[in-house]
C-alpha cells in the first residue's frame, strides 16, 4: 500500500487501522463516562481526575483526546444530545414494535420514572443549569441540541397548526421547567414534586387540544 511516497506494508496498515479504532473506542468511553457523571453530579463537580479514574484512563490518556475539560464539556454536551435524540427518533430500534410515537415520548418526559432516572435522563433536564455556568462553546453545543428538539416537536404538530416553532419552544420549556422543579423538591416535598409533573401534563394536554 502506498501513502504518498511512503510504502506501507499490509500488516502496518492493519495496525494503523486497529490503533485508530481503539482510539475512537477510548474517546467514546470517556464521553460516555463524562455524560453520566456530568448529568448526575454536575460539570463543575467532576474533575479530570474523577473522570479518568471512572473511565479507567490516565491523565495522559485523557489529554490524548481532549485539549481541556472545557473542550470535553462541549463534546460531552453534543454526545449527550446525540444519545437522547437517537433514542427519541427510534434510530436504535431494531423492530417496528420498539418504535414509540413522539407524542408518547413527550408524555413520558413528564413521568415520575424520568424524574427519578438514576443516570440523569434527558440532557435537557439534567444539564441546563450547569451549562449556563460554562463557556460559550458548551452553551452553543447545548443550543444546537435544543434546536433539534424544537424541530422534533414541530414535526408532531397537527397539519395546519399556526406558530409551530413558538408552540414547540413553549412545549419544550414546560417539559424542562417541570422536570427540573420536580427534581428539586423530590425528596424534600414528594407531594409537590408529583403535583408539578401532573400540572405540566395537564397544561400540555390543554395546549394539544387547542392546536
């Protein structure tokens, strides 16, 4: 095999391919670990040392993939949204029976199960407060994810519905605000936590009935 003026033997090419595959796997493992830790503990509460220990890497191994923790925060936000949106859109489904209608997925967002999800659930409800304290890059990555959510919600609006984008943003804001507030008082005032979710579901149903 020729690479420019350099001759690369078949076994060397295979070794290079394997090395790239391993590097990609390691990067993905770091991102998956960071996604879980950031969603459950907060971005500022997780150090590079915490992350590398949880992922099974050294500091040097981390910096082979990311320039800084700020760089990691940006990529983790993107990764978290990719995971969530893949599940929502059904890209991970292997059979038709595994596909869940978007309207049902939106309703599930306001469920006690999602509120109590130990891995933090959707990034829209587990990362916004932390992302608001991060640099512009992380906020831009989060905004990109939100825009994709808005687009998905617009996609399930009834034909002929007016102000689809405005309605989609209002729906998303209700969903996220409710899940954040319900989590904030889940242990301190369980009754209020449940009431917040119920009220948001009623409000959403009312909005749907008007469209």
